[in-house]
């Protein structure tokens, strides 16, 4: 069984985001990119299946431009065995559905039977693509898992149900699983892995190569239109209440809550 | 010691060896690993040098296929620690005079003698030991637990405190016949190992120098005297500029050595030049950095005094500074001046 891992590069979590002047996207110049941390959990889960002899190969699937190759190469260095990058230029303007169509087609081309993905990407937080991939492939999906065992074709996944309860879900391959924090601790690439990964080609495919028509991806295939981007309004400055005694401070606080904030 | 499995997992042990579970990196990459480890501490880099260049390299180059398969993958993973026994209490710069002896005794060899200043000795699961068999220097693999073999730790060091230094004692130590390294005879064996390790040291010492330089730059920018940061004084700037100048020259030397080593063209005299120069300047940089840090420089809050004390060992081990000068002198004049 080959396992596919959906991988997205996102701005590093400490990036100070700026919106471009025509409010259609963020300023990407100078951004340090990294692999979406939830996708790293998915990759690690796939690699553990490979190490245990339960997966015959781990295929990295991504949509991106050539600058995403560094992240793909890192995944190969950690132990992934193949990689397909759907060229950004062939799907530019896609919404989540277009991206999902591209990834589902790439997964089919790679012949994977299980897809692991992060529960969401930390840039847009849409958490939409894996579910759409599952739907497009007609596979079951288990989302936000914190425990995973695969035995034969049978999958047992644990989900945090809140209140200290763990929900246990069973399904079977083929399936899409999205991964949450707590599932595992991603490994680093080691020197041997880095050397071995140099010999693995990253297959670059266009949407057309994967059998997708022009109307299925890009702006033409999008159901959602992004009308604009805004930064959150600057936080109003806080006020520290001065007063001689605690009683006086409380009195002033109540007055402000009533007269200024108008919340009581 | 607790770092060893992690270092193994990262693939840093025997990183420039091809096959047998090793990463097969270039020599430049191996050098950079040494530099970054020694930026932390010379003891850590010493561990990696000894494991890779002094213990794994001879097994790879001079051992049988069975020996390689038995030891190298375990050593690359950090599950098996190696050491290298050449120096003796009375034979340091003159290893050819060694007294440790091996005697052929039927189905085994019997070793007698003592080695000293052996990095990793007490920790080691496997020791590559050089001893005279019928008057000729040969390499032997001695394992922890072999009868008659012990490795007591040496105490009282003011330097390389993060590294274990030991004696190796052989009292009628009996090892099976298949533990001899068949591929080499004479001093060429240990010297081949030392050349690899010395190459790594020429990079490593610069790591320690860089740590001292960076600490000095930071300190001088924040330490206020006469109402100004001391970095604004010309004497301090001159010292910092000198450090940067020497580090840069040393890096160019190490990089060039690495590139010609990758082509298989590096000669031992070039290794001597690089080791001697880079350790020498690193030690001077550490001392100058201590000076810039003022009294604070002696505290363990800053890395400089630790690096300085470490580099005193690095200056002497793997061929003393003086011996490397004599190696170079012999190459220049054709006249050996060791004796």
C-alpha cells in the first residue's frame, strides 16, 4: 500500500504578514516558507507506517511553484519515496476545490490507497482541501486524529472528542485521514536521508497532465471568489485605572464599564 | 553521552564514509559538521572525530568485509562507540617507538601494553589498537569485555571536560585471530586515520573561534565604559577585525583543503598546515575574546574560557603544533628534523 501525504508550504509562523496594495493577496517577498506543521504530522505518520512495513512507499503530493521544491525535498530527506508537484502555473487562481481536484488527480496518478494530511494549513486555516479530496475520490474521511493504527486494510483512528473523551473511529482503506497535534513527533532529516533524497526526482505535472480540464481548476473552476483581504483593525490601546485604594479603582472600573464601554 | 544516540540519528557519525549505514557526505560537508559541533564544544567534536575518522575509518579502509558489516552500521547509528589507541605514556609524538605488543598464539593474538590519552576509551565498545606484531605496527580490534582489557578513565582535566579521556590497559589480552586489520602494516595505518581527523579539526577549531568571536562582538556592543559601548573604541574594533580576518583566512584554507580532499588530491603536509594554522589562530582568538570580555571572560556565563581551555588540548592532540611545523619543514627542505 502506498501512502500519499498532502503537503503545503506556508509562511513561517513568526512571519509579520503584509497585505499587497490591491488587497488581492499577501506580500510574499522576504517571507521564509516552511512546511505546514500539521502536514509534518501527516508525513511522520506515513513514515512510521513505512518503517513498520505497512506502507510500501510514501508519496508527497503538493500544489506549488518551484520554490515549494525545498519543502518537498525536505520531506524526501526524512524518508518519503516519491513526490509529485502540481505546477502552480497550471492551476493559478484555484479555490480550495480546484486545489483538491489537482491533489486528488495526483493521488490517483500516484496510485496511493491512503491519504494523510494536516487537519488544516496554518496560513488560511480553511481546513477544506482534505475533505474535498476525500469526496472527489469517494473515500471515507476521518478528520483531526490524534491516534492512528493501520492493520491490513483496517484503520482505527482516535479523535479528541472534548471533555477528556476519546472517540474511536474505524474505517478501511482507501481513506483520507487528517492529523492533529499529539499524533506523533515529526523526525528531522538525517545526513543519510539528505544524500538519498538527492537521487529522487520530483515529478512536476500540470493540471492537463493529470487529465483535468481548464474549467475544473483555476479561476474558471472556482466556486468561491476571494473579494479582498484586510488586516485585523489595530487593537485599541488599553487603559490602566489609577486610584488611591482598591475600592476607588473598582468604583472607577464600574463607572467606565457602564458609561464608556456600555456593557453593564 | 546522552547526545550520542541523537548524533547517530542525525547521521553525523562517519558521515564522509560511503555505505555501511553511513551518509556518504563530501569532505566539505564533514568539515562543516565538525565546525558546527565545535562551535558548541571541542569535546563534542572530539567524540565525532574519534568515532568517525579514528575508529570507523580504519575499519572501513583496512578491515575485512565481515569486520565492516559487524561494526560500521552500529557505529554509524551511535549504538556502538569506538576509540583509537595509538599514544602511549612514553610515546606521544614518536608513536613508532610504541611498546604495546601483540603475539601470535595459535588461534588468537595476545596483547600487552598500555595506551594513554584515549578519547572515548572508557565509553567504547570497540577499540582500534595499534601494536607491534613481530616488530611491525598492526591494527587490532579489541572489544569491551575481552579478557585482560580495561579502560580506566583519567581524571583532573581542566580541558575537554565534555569528553571522556582514558587509559587502555592490556594484560595478556586475548583476542580472536579475525580481529586483526589485514589491510595495512606500519605507521601508514594510524597516520591515515590521523590525517582524516586532523582535516576535521582544521574546520572544528574555527567553530570554537567563531563562538568566541560572536560572544566578543555581542559583549563589546553592550558593555558600557566611559559612557560608550567598548565596541566604539578603536583598540576593540582592531581586535574584532583581526579575529574576523583570521577566521576568514582559516575558512578559506579549510574549504580549499576539503575540495582537494574530495578530489583525492590532499597531501598530509597540507593537512598539517591547515590543522596547525587553524588551531593556532582559534586559540589566539579565544584568548583575545577573553580579553575583550574583561573579568567577565573568566565566567562560565560566557563560552570563551571554556573554548580557550579546550583549544589548549586541541593545540597538542592529533600532532602537536610543533610536530606539524616539523612535518612542513621536512616537506620544504627535504630534511627531517624530528630526531
